[in-house]
């Protein structure tokens, strides 16, 4: 009897999963930074930072869902 372990899927690696997490974090961080700059320029208190963070989160989640759908196609 042959003892073969399943081969790891080359499309799903820890590096790829870490990249997805970084995409979401960078999106939120960049959105916050741009929103904070808009807050300072126009005196909007913290509205720009909150809206920028939410837009960054939405962009990161869009990329996450897009990548998950592509992984399920195969």
C-alpha cells in the first residue's frame, strides 16, 4: 500500500493568503491617510478619515472576494 500524502495546491499558499490580508490593511491605511489629509485641508473634523477608511476597507474586501471567486473557478 502506497502512503501518498496529498500534494499542496500551488495556488493556495501562505504567502498568497498573507498578501490578501496586506491588501485589506493597506487599503484601510491609505484611505485613512488620504481622508486625514482632506480633514486637515477642509476642517472636516474626522469625517474624511472615517469615509476614507471605509472606502479602503470596501476596496480591500472587493479584492478579497474577487480572488476567492477566481480560486473557486479552478
